[in-house]
């Protein structure tokens, strides 16, 4: 069975800015992930590296139901420590990706989002393809 997550608790605050300019929207995001270390028995206290991330992009409306987006996202993941000291031969990771996406509003309750990400740094995955179908519910 594959693990989910990193196995460590984390706190992730972020700040997003949006600037609408008809027919497009510029967006940017800055974030920080604080990973909480934990005692791993005989290995000692492991504190995975925190990370800083940012993204910039443009979303362009094609019509009242569909849009295209183009952006870049980058994260710097800091070194892991063991009992308060950096693990030998570890390094900071640079994870950068170009993002291309398409969104379509099916109706008032269903949207579809398709995105393709291409890694542009050695530490990033080569590619990532995501298809989402967010649903909205009106309970009132």
C-alpha cells in the first residue's frame, strides 16, 4: 500500500492576490509550509525541511463558460534535520513547473478543470496531468 502525505504534521499559510483585467485575471500566491518534526524512535527526532513557494499566472476567459490559464509555480524545500543537525549530503530542493490549464462550467453545480504541469527544474516531476470535477451544493 502506498503512503499518503509525508507522515509529518504541517501548517501551511498562504496569501493570494488577484487582479482582474477583462477578459483576463492575473494571479499570484506566496506560501510557507512549516513541517513539524517528530521523534522516530531509534532514528531520533526528524524534522523535514520547511518550504517557501510562489506562483504567478494569467487566466483568460474565452467566453462566459470556459477559460485558459498559464502560470509558473516554484517551491524551495529546505534540508531535513536529524536531532537538530542537517543530514550529510542533503540539499535544498528547487521545484519549478510551468502550468497550463482549461476550465469549463457545465452548469451551475458542475465545473471541470484540466491542467498539465511540466517540470522545469531537476527536482520537479517531469509532468503532471490533473482532471478535476468540483461540485457545488446549495443547502438553503
